[in-house]
C-alpha cells in the first residue's frame, strides 16, 4: 500500500483512507453490527 510522510504527524500514513461519515449519527442509520463489519473488513485488507 502506498504511503507518504505526513508533515503534521511526522510519520508515514496510507494514501487511501476509509471515510466513515456514513456510519455516523446524522446520515441515515447504520446498525452497529454493519458498522463493525465495515471496519473489520478495512483492517483485514490493510
């Protein structure tokens, strides 16, 4: 996975991130089970 140096953090970070705004409170409703499945899948593919 491609990484770059983050000037603010001072460490290498992935150029791809997982946006989770759709799992938050004001954008529809996501069940906790489904939100956790998204996060677990992201970790597995990292």
